C-alpha cells in the first residue's frame, strides 16, 4: 500500500494522488520526490562522490565481492521475492547485479540524492527510482524484501529507519543489510565516508529485532583481508597529517594485480560462506531478518 506522507492515509492506487487529502508528490530532477523539510540523513554523504564511485565500482574487488555475497544471500533466503526496494541505491551497482540475476523482479531504487539516481537509472533503466528519505518511507506492507547496503551507518536515527522498513515490508518479508563492523577500527576513512558509527553484532541485532524482525542469518565478511585492513586503517591514523584531507579513493584505486589478488581471497571467503561457515570476524557485517 502507498502512504500519504501529509495525512498518513494508506491507499491502493496506480497513481500517487491521496484519496483523502488530494496531495501528491512533486518531481525533482525527473523523480517523484517524497522528501519532507526535515531530512534525517541530510548530512550522511557527499553527493559529489558519485562520479568517482561510478567509475571505480565495477572493477574494485570490494564492490564486486559484496554483490556476489548479496546475490547469493538473496537466492538462499528470498528466492521467491517479487518486489524489492533498495534504500540508498547510490549509482545502482547493486541493483544492476540484482536485475541481471532476477530479471522478473520488480525493482525500486531510492536515494535522498537525485545525482546518484541519474547513474542508477543508466545502469538499470527498467527499474523505478524515487527521491526519498529513509526516515519517511511512503509504503506500508508493500515489499517482499528491502535492502540497505552500507547505508545505515550514515544515518543519525538508524532505529527510526529500521522501524520504517519494518512497516514497509509485508508479513514474512525480509530485510537484508550490510554495515561496517567494530568501533575500535574507526579511522579517517570513516570520517571521509561520513559514517556516524560502526556496529557491533549485539547492537545491530538489537536494533533490527526492535524493528520487528527475527534474525535468520548474520555473519562477518571481509575476513581473510581483515588483518591487512586493520593494520592499514590504524597505521593511517598515526601517519596521516591532520591538516591534509584524507583521500577516501585510495583504498579503491588499487594496482590491478593487487586488486585481483584481493578478489581471489574474497572469492575463497565466499566459498566458505556457501558451505555454511559463518565468519567470526571481519570488517563488515551481513544481516538478514524476516518479519513474522
């Protein structure tokens, strides 16, 4: 069902005109816009990063591995999903992989930054894209699955977002999300990425369950490369000068040989995960919940 963000009426209709108050969303940059005046994630990202991200994602081992992991997880836990919403779809890299693997799935991408939606629409022209604030999702009992991939850590009121997702997913529907793990490896990279927090398993589990989901799967990932990442991040905290801006793209602009070696290790890690080995440590967490 659709939700009028002005009067909170729920309704079923092909268009977005509220049958109660007559309001409807305007368009911004060609996308239906549902943003209120108070946007909860307003400072959560720098939209100027999108051109660089779009040029780096397809070749970088981290983005490629995360897509493989997510597609495997969705095939395993939600094989019959027909309607999918991604919150914070960015340049559409995840959606493009999802569309290739699930061509019949109805895909909706959303972001508070229309600049990212322009890239996503180029990658997945068959998808629907909305200019939307994750704290005010204009749907109720609508989706089989909602995904947030390295988005939640950017948002101040993460519990409110998770509660909104709980309302937008129908019974037996699910949530799948990834977040950075371990507060103790906080670094300049987190500051440059506009992170608000890194999560512990306990914190993430508690917040997802509070939103009405039962956790059915949780694992760390980026495990085999974890020692190298920890050394790199913590060393940078001591070496880098505070008066010089941190180059957040440095970790993504790898020599092709190093990038290929890292991807090989990640692919090995994925083989372990497919064999039901849950990684005890890693720089990130994958969490899957079902609304019951």
